């Protein structure tokens, strides 16, 4: 999963265990980069939540059901797919702009 997140944005380290934040990035600003960084943080947090819930289910914690584990894993997978598609569109737009003659 981490390798896929690195493909989305090679310059950003995914959030591990939901405690780290991107350093040096103003994620409160309404700038595009701030929005992108917040989205990547949310994607990573969703993945970590799914992993933690799966580990809790495997450990036999009674409050965690298989349904919740599967739903969280599907949400994380869909978020990742969306992130990859957004990345592809950004790369395509960048390529189109760079190929424009001035």
C-alpha cells in the first residue's frame, strides 16, 4: 500500500499510524497543494484505520466485526483508486500544458 501511495505523490511520505503530518506544508490554506496534501493524509489515515481494525479482528477483540473490517477495507481501496485516478488526471493535464506552444 505504501508503494502505491508513493506513486500518487513521490514527494510526500504517507501518514504512518495517523500521527505524522506533512512538514512544511500549510494544509489550512485554500491552495491546491494544501487540498491535495489533506486528501493524501485522509487517504493514508483511512488505510491505517482499516489495517488497525483488521488487526483487532485477527486478535479476537469482541467489539470488532468482520463486516466492519470488510467495509473499512473497501473504503480504503476505493479511496486509493480515486487517488490514483486524480494523480493520472493531474499528470495528463501537466503533460498537456507542457506540450502547448507559447
